[in-house]
C-alpha cells in the first residue's frame, strides 16, 4: 500500500469503486463544503476536490481538502498545472500530505481562455505527466526536484485523467501508458456518454496490459436537460455527448428530463461495470449532488458488489470476509 488511503484499499481489494466530485462553493463558509460532502460521503470511496475546473475561480482544492480531512472524509485533491509553478505545487503537495490528504489527481488544467477571467496569465510550468513524476519523486525518492532531501516523505495514491472520447482515438491508450509510466496508480476518465467508444478504448488498454498496472474509473454524470447537454458539449472542454443522448432527452417533456438524465446515467454505469479493465466509476453531478446516492443505488452498487479483476480474486474474497 503506497498511501493507506481508503480509495487505494478498495481498489487493491478488487471492490468496484465509486468516487464523486464535490462542486466547490463560491463562498468562504465551510458549511457549504460540509453540506455538499455529507450527501456524498456515505456512498462514495473518495470525494474529488476540484482545482478551478474550467478555469473558473471557486474555493481552492487544498482548502476544501483541509475541511474534508478535518471532518474525517476521504478527499481526492485535484492539482492543476495552469495556475502554479513547480515551487508552489511541491509546497502544496507537502502541505496536503501533512493535512492527511492521501489521494492526488494530477491535471494539466483547462486553458484560461475557457474560464470567466480570460485575462489571467497561465503558468503551465509542468503538465500532468511531469506533475505525476514530481509527486512520485516526493513520495518514492524523498527529495524535491532540486535534489534537496525531505525529512519525511508524503504518502500518496496518485491519479491522472484520460479522455477516450476525443480523437485521435488510437493515441489515447498510448497517452495513458505515459501516465502509468510517470506514476499514475488510478485514472478517472472524462464523462462517458459513448459506451461503444469506451469499449474500444478499454480493448486497447487490456491489449497493452495497462489494466494490470492502473485502476481505471469511468467518468459518468446525469444531464439535467437536453439544453444542459447541448451547452456542455459546446462549452465544456473535452466533453462529447452523442446526438442520440440529446434526442432521447428531447423526447420527454421538460419537467421529466432531469429524471431521464438520471436514468441514462444509471444505464451507462450498469454497462461499464461489465467492461473488462474498468475498476469503478467517477460520478460528476454538477449542482445535482442530491442525485448521487440515488444513482448509485439504482445502478445496483448498494450493497457494493465485488469486481473480479485478474489476480485480485483472492484478496477480494478475503476482504469481503
């Protein structure tokens, strides 16, 4: 066990993991974080604290993680390379480890032009792969990038992101392989609304035996309406929503589109559970956190089932007992 985190224990045992994204508040009130975390903590193995996703300012990921660890929750701290250089990032990683953060998701970050303050100056001193190497260096080698030794190493379960749904499709497994080599222990993908495309990606991943080296959690989420889906695929970088999903939502009356969006999410979860190499799901329910528990229950993940992974059958059984 690299970190001793709950998420790591769940994935190493062979259990089908569930993580979810906490939508950060535009507030200095800690109660806003606890209110949103409360509906996620009892049904998830980890809670993602986003780092100014979409290049929009919200409460910081390190601040949210400080609150979550104080309350005994299991945070996954997202770290974006967009806003800080390697000096600040290494300091934030040590500070997070000191607070009890064990899970870190390493991201390059969306460009500032996609956010609400496009005049901000981007940094990008590192990218997601060099950030993974940096965090692994702190954890495994016990020194900064400068070579200066640490007094105490951080304990991290390191994650990266993948997007199987945008071209060039044949490059996506190769990109994943680079992140695994850089130190990724787990991967969370972009929203999956195209299961056939995911199957093609996972077939390549399994063919390269990457599923034996990294835990892959597929990103899913409920669409509030057809209009919301159309907005997301136009303005949210990397999100691909097929026309048939939009048309299905348009096929029901507006007052029932949220329920239909939830049902689509449930069906996608049920399908991805059966894909070889998938170890869990990552639920992104923007401003719909109250639906997460319902989605997990309706998808058949409560009580949580055990995913049989190559080489994990024994440990999963032992953990179940």
